[in-house]
C-alpha cells in the first residue's frame, strides 16, 4: 500500500484507525495458521472502537472514494463488526458492497466481499466449529503417524457452497453472477425477455424466457429436481420416457373419455408455493428463498423457464394422487399431461365431474370449464391430440394434411397447413410426430421427403 493510501486512511479514520490498519497489513503477511488466531483476538479488542468510527457517512465515503483502502479491511471482517454498517446492510443501502461488486477488477472480489458480510453470522460460526473439529482430528491423526500437519485455509467459496448447495452445480463465473445479482437486487425479474407466440387454438401465449446466465442456473436446479423427485405414475408431461402417447394409452377403448384443462397453469403456482416445495426438500429458509428467486418471475412460475414444468409437476403430486385414487374407486383411469387432465371409464364417470372440479380447486387450481370435453364411444375420442377409440393414433385429418403438404413439396409447389405457408422444417417436424405414433407410416413419409 502506498504512502498516499495510508494518508487517506489516516484522514478518514484518524490515528487509531491507521494503527489498526497497519496491524492488519502486518498480519496479512503472516502464514494463515499464525494470522487467524491474531485476527480472532484482535476483533474482540477493536470491536467497540470501530463501531464508534464506522458511521453512515463514513461508509458512503468508503463506497465512493477509497476502495483500495477499504478492501483489505473489509476482507478481514473488521468493518462488518460495526452495528451501523449492519443496519445499512439490512436496509440494502450498503453502497460499499455495490461499489466493490461493480468496480473492483479483482477476480475474487465477490468471494472476498461475501466473506466480509458473512463472517459474523451464526452459520459461519457453525461451519468454523466443524472445520476446527475436523482440523483437530486431522492433527491428531498426523501426530500419531509422525507427519507434519499443514493448516488448511477455508476459501470463501467453500463457505458459500456450504450455504447455497446449488452453487456446486454451476461454473464459478455463473455462480458469482447469480449470487451477486441476488445480493444486490433480491430478485431476478430483470433477467427475463418477455414476448408472445400464437396459440394453436388461437390467441396469444405470453412467454417469459430467462437470459443465458439465469437459464444455466435453472438447468442446474432442474437436474437436481429430476434426480431427487419421484412423481406420480399418472403424470406424463415433461418427463423422460413419457409422452403424449403414454398419456393416451390408458384411455383406449373406453366408453367415455372426459378431457379437462387447468386454467392458467403456470401463473397459478405462486412463488410462496415454490418456496414451500423447496422447504419440503429440506432446504433451509435462506437457500429456499434463493432457489425460489431463481425459479420465479413476478411472484409466480414463468412460462418459459426450464424449471417451471418440473416445479408444476411437483405442485400437482397431491392432485395426481387424489384424482388417481378417485378414479380407482369409480372404476376409471386417470392421467395428466401438463395442464390436460383425462379421465376415462364407464358412462357413470360423468356424474363425478363436479367432485373432480372440487378436488382441483382444493389443490389450488381452477378448471377452464369452456374446454371441458366429453367423448362417447361411437364418436371420435381424443386425448392430447391423439385418437383413442380402438388404438392410439394420429387423427386421420392430420395424416391427410401432411400427405397433401408432402405431395405439394414433391411437385415443386409450396406446402400449406390450414391455408398458411408451411416450411420444410415444419413439415419434417409433423412427419416426426407421426413417426413417434406410427413408426412404419412415419418412416415411409420421411423417405418421401425431397433430398
């Protein structure tokens, strides 16, 4: 540190602070195993004087003018002892934190800042106690073996990974970004792009797509959820080895097929409900709040985030159990694909629609009653776009349209779908859809595509 920097420290803190700062400088040059005991003793002695010196005005000055002086003190946890500074942190008015996060060019600045903020919490002390116990056991083992023991340094990121386990699944730069953004803003709502796409049934569907760094964090959460959660067997949406075909199979050849739709599926699931899901997995309040912020938008599940489908499936686990139990009681079959509910069985199941509606509402959802469909034997019965009268198949009208579009392409004409131009990529997608249900027919159509 230059002489000018020391003069600035003297002007700002006075002679006592300069003396403390010089002591920190000297201690920071010592080996870790020698420096830590000195710092622990020094903190107790300096606490009262630093609390008196570190007023709101001084913190603001430090945040704007003296990062080169403050950072070493801050890393050692000296400033975080101040009661006035703790109040600033609680009010999210700690300009020093924001300054260091935004301005410092040091790669490890976020870890250092978090260490300073975190060093006085109960969680940190518990981790320190565990580390001390492990070190003592290691020392005893090495003494018995006649080996030289080397003290281990606890890195700030190790502490944060103990606190937020999801950070272990991310690359360090992504973890630093999302954690720093959360400390500054306590939300990720500004990291979404909102746009609309046309619905298949008409109208517009609003999509909230996360930006790349947030999307990476959400994918890590999704992997964790996928490995930890067991969904009900009646759930077929957004699951490996499940599809609209597996969703339709239980309803083949039934007397009556009832289709119901949950209204505003993702927006109905609030951030409070998502928080409850994470708490039920054993996450503590702080980490559950962090994961909830990563997974929600404007206080609800966003339609476009990788985590939303799985969280929605988890939110529906009890609904699936209740409706599956009811179906077994009345001799029916039940399945759910995202927000599409299907119950099939004898004619008598129609009198239970009111009870089904009541169960859905008790589980925090609502049915879109205009979309209620009752298909009886003798008419076309559909489940998630597939006919199930005698077997699972793509509706005949869809197959005819695809054959017609393919014929136009092979004749050198433009393919159309419901009167609208159709790209070759879109046609290929429709053929692959047919292939997933009718492998032989789909392969024959695929072979007819122009090369």
